[in-house]
């Protein structure tokens, strides 16, 4: 069995890098999580006019003294605005937040530092205002032309990930760049369950289980997990434990997707046919590892298959990637986050590929196994100390899908051999991989 870090190194080595770029409109939901395939430079200044940062009064004198001044113009943030007359010494103009300041403006005084003295006869506009502010500074409360983004400056570098907070999309929109955003195409992911005992919960007939059957929880879970990370997922159904049928199903699947996830069929039983099928002449795959020293997920298998020109949706990648995951749902979820997701992120051009790790405090004692264990936990911040605390989601049997419910982290428990102890104590500090938001 390979150590987990060795398995991760093999995935990084043999997973293909990003394929050919595609262009997407700014409105595409596929942009989130995509990686920029080129540098983007600003075609104009932001802002492209001198704008007020606050509601207040534009002044033409940096050394303006407190006193009463006439209001000679009003400037609103409006698409129909026209440039105001030159503001002269001793005059002021009312401006609203984001509005252009009149020519000749050297600063804007906040409305909170003024008092209304008089209005026009109809009472709709200020006529005279008392300026209370002292020591006014040049450019105070003014966004100068290009002060946010200068024309010609680099705004997004190749390799930048368009994040879920969408700040990158906001930058592109502020520059009017709404079409032909060049990003690396994300891999298409197929999810296939295997096994004669598995009953379809998505597309099959709704019926009660017969003795020895189980409902398919892996496929619905993994399809949604893949989509939650911003990748397109294709439901490939369930393949039966028949050698010829399995080979045809996998061959067809690899013609539709770039990365294939299967669950079940990778243990040591006589009906565990996935490994021999993947390396058969019909498929032509290469197994880079097939057993990992971890709990859960020991039978996890990583395979690459040369891409064929057989009408596939794309030939962007020189090789297809297959992850044959264990059939137990907790194992499938853990190994997806630990192994599959880094491969997907590499194929999409993301760096780094692995999920972040944080230091957490155990809130209970936990037994150690001879293998390194990835214990499902909920990580939350202690409101008093600010420290991150990990709470177990309960029984960790690999078949217990409930251990994934509520989990946002995988606590990395060392092997009992490496730790030279049989358990970790409450208050011990360990690493946890974040698989969801805190």
C-alpha cells in the first residue's frame, strides 16, 4: 500500500495539465472557478472622470476658510450629466456620491461638515451654505481619473482563479469586458456506480429493496459534490458486475468525459472487475496505484487512459483520468476530496491543487488506527478564544453516510505506529483539510 503523500505525488505527476482555452461571456455561470488563460490589461481608466467619494460640496480653493459660500451648481451621478461650468474661487457646488465634480474643483467637503444657510425661492436647491471644515486637503474626497485602475495596467494575470466572491468578475465588468473572457476549459466529469446490488435512486424505478440490495447514495452525492466545486457532472448511471457490459460502459463513458469517477468494484472479491477492465486491451489504461495506506479508502485506484479520436466531446487532454473509488459512501466522499479534486483542479489550470489545511483543537479523545485516518469533523471557531475546534460527526464506519453529514473538514489522524500511541487526547492540536465553508 502506498502512503497518501506518494499517491498525491503520482496524481500530480500523471494528471494532464489544462487543455485548450475557451472564451466565455461574463454572464456565464461556468466562469466561477475557471482560470484565466491570458493576461488582461485595462482598456480605459477607472474612473474615467473625477468623481466625488461623498455627498457634499465641491470647492475651488484648497485653502478655503470656514464661512458662507454661494452654491453655483449641482452635480448628480447621472448618465445624462453634462460637464458643469468652471468652478471659480469663492464658489462651491453641491455634488452627490459618485457624481462628476465640476472643472476647477480641488476638493469636496462632506455634507456633515456644512450647514444650510438659505435656499432658492421654491425651496428645491441650496443657495448658500456654511462651510465648517478646516484644513481642507487637495483631492480630499475625490476619486481621481485612473485612481482605481489605470489604462493599460495589468488587472488579471494568466493563472488567476475567478473566485466565488466574484471580485474578478467585478473588475472585468468595471472595464466593460463582458465578452470573450479567455479561460481554460474545465474538465467534464462522469460519475458511474457499479454493482448488481445497487438500486438506482435517480433514474430507476422507485421500489422497495429486496434482500441484499442497497440504494445508490454514491452517485447522487458525488454528482452534487462535483457540481458544488464548479465542474460539469454527467450522470452515467449504474454498471452491472458483468465483464463485457462493464467494458462497454467504461469505453462509452470515456468518450463523453475527461475524468471518470466510479464507485465500487475495486476490492478483492471475484466480482470486483474494475481494475482488470481498466487495463484490458479494450480500454488500455495504466494503473498508477491501486491501494493506499489510509482509512477509509484503502482500495482507491488511479488510472490514466490515452485519449482517442472517437467523437469525444473534446480532445483538449492527451489522457483521460479515471478514479475508481471504494463503494462505501464515506470512503467515496473522503477519497474524492483528497484525490479526485486535486486532479480536477490541475486539469482546470488551478494552482495549488489541494484543499487548504488548518490547525484545529480536538474537543474529544479519538482512538488511532494502524493506518492514517481521515476523520470526518465539523470545524468551527471558538467564540471565546478564536481557535478552530474540530468536533467528530460520530461513528466513522466507511459505510455510514451520516458521517459526511455536517462535515466541513477531514481531520488527519496519524497512524498509531507513527504517533507511538493509541489515541489522541482532548485538546491535542492536529491538521484538518477543509472540504466546505467554516
